[in-house]
C-alpha cells in the first residue's frame, strides 16, 4: 500500500490559533448592497481577521465609496482596514492625496496596485502622463507620505501583460524592494500554480509572506468570465464540476463550498497557514471555510472599550 495513504493530513489536526485570514470587500453601490456588506462584515468580524481590505474601482471610480467604507471600518469596528489604491487615470498628487486621507482617517495599511485600464482588464494600459507608471512606483510614493504597511499583488499564473516569467518576477521584486512587505495573490484554482509561484519567488530572492488569494465560486459563469480577464485559468475538472448547474443555485452553493474547502485544506497540507479571501461581500461560504480551518468566533470588544 502506498505510504501516503497513512500520512496524517495537517488539515485534520488544525487547532485554534494556527490559521490567519484576511477578507477583501468591495465598496457598495447602493443602500441594499451597503446592508449586505455590513451584514457580512458583522458575521466575519468575530473570526478576528488579520486585516480586512476594501477595493478601489478603475480610475478612482469608487474613491469616495472606498474611503467611506474604510472610514466606517476604522470608526465603528475593531478591525484593521487596508485601503486599496491604484495609479489609473490620476496624477501623482491626486493619488498622494488619497493616501494622505487614508492616513488621516486612521488607515495604516495600503494595498498598492497599478490597476486596470478604465476600459477593463485585457485592454492596453496607458499610464497617466503625470501619474505613477506602475505599482512599484506607487509603493515608493505612498511610503514617502507616511509609514504605511504596504501589500502588493502577485500572479501565480503570471500577469497577462508580462512579457516573460522573469519580467514578472523582476516586477514583483521591484515592488518588494520599494518597501512592500506582503504579496497577496490573484485567485487561482489549481494549487500547483500557487506552490510553483512561491518556489520561483523564493528563487528570485523574494522572501516576504505570499498569501494565497481564494475566491469561493458563488456563480461559476461570473467567476469564469472574470478569471478570463485577469489571466487565471479554469481547469477542465473545475468546469466539469459545475457543468449542468447553471440554473441550480442551491447545488452550485454546495459544490462551491466543497471545492473551496478542498482547495484550502490541500494548501494547509502543504504547510500554508495564512489565507486572503475574496469575499465578494458575502459571508456564508467564507465563514464555513474559516470554520473548517479551525477558526471560531470571538466576541469583539466594543470600539469604546478599545479606545478607553
Ligand atoms: P504592476 O505590478 O505594476 O504590473 C502590471 C504589469 O505591468 C505586469 O505585467 C508588469 O510586469 C508590467 N510592468 C510593470 N512595470 C513595468 C515596466 N516598467 N515596464 C514594463 N512592464 C512593466 N484592481 C483595481 O482596479 N482595484 C483594486 O482594488 C484591485 N485589487 C487587487 C487586489 C489584488 C490582491 C490583486 C492581485 C489585484 C487587484 N487588482 C485591483 C487588479 C490589478 O490592478 C491588476 O491585476 C493590474 O493589471 C495589475 O496591477 P499590479 O499592481 O499587479 O501591477
């Protein structure tokens, strides 16, 4: 019998305190979405994430809404918010102004990104003539404003615009050399992409934490479309698992929970203990996966108690 049959899976031995998570949200567009977001935040907050991050729309299109969400997180919760920031369609001083307003609002962590062209991922990127050309320049810029903690994006399947694997790793290294201290990856479905990426990054002298970005599949068609735009592949076995469920959200939900659990548990078996979840502002699947990972809710102290 194969030796590995008897190996004890690390994921079966998980105890409290061994796993760290962070959650990503997007700013709501209307009152209904706002309610959904805050219900999700209330559900997930007691899992005590390391931080929660709020995305920034193309060309600063969500600037006010991102800021309002991050501001409310600072004021009303004990969570540590990170504000995303991009270089798209803005001068350096405009971007700096947003970073400064994050700092003034009490935000100490920025996820620094180049951003996608306003026409959408996959179209040609043109830096603003007076703006930051890429994420590495942005990291350097925000650190001149204040001593932020800075995270950046990484691409297990290589960024779609990169001319080569080496160019992609050089760019990643430039972002770390500019002062970023954490890499959060684009989502992926085949763990070998992530594990190979970490190996290549280490061989490229990149030693900071590389946190896998996990997206639970609430809607396969939507996720597949988005994956196509950002260069994440959908393996045939994954499509097959959702095949025929187009009009069956209840079964899709169960399959999605099983898939995400399998992906995360396999990573735990590979020694990974920190995860970033793209929540899509929904708590249910992420909460269930965190529960499987051994996380249990701990009542949050009231903000007033923290400030006392
Ligand atoms: P960069 O690291 O600047 O790299 C982009 C591409 O340009 C790479 O192919 C790189 O090799 C190339 N490049 C960089 N510098 C040079 C150079 N000098 N010469 C030639 N080529 C160069 N987008 C949003 O709009 N809002 C968000 O909130 C957001 N959040 C995200 C969170 C995470 C964790 C991730 C992984 C992505 C997120 N994105 C977001 C998407 C991101 O903006 C896109 O993936 C974008 O295309 C690249 O951003 P980057 O910061 O990785 O860019």
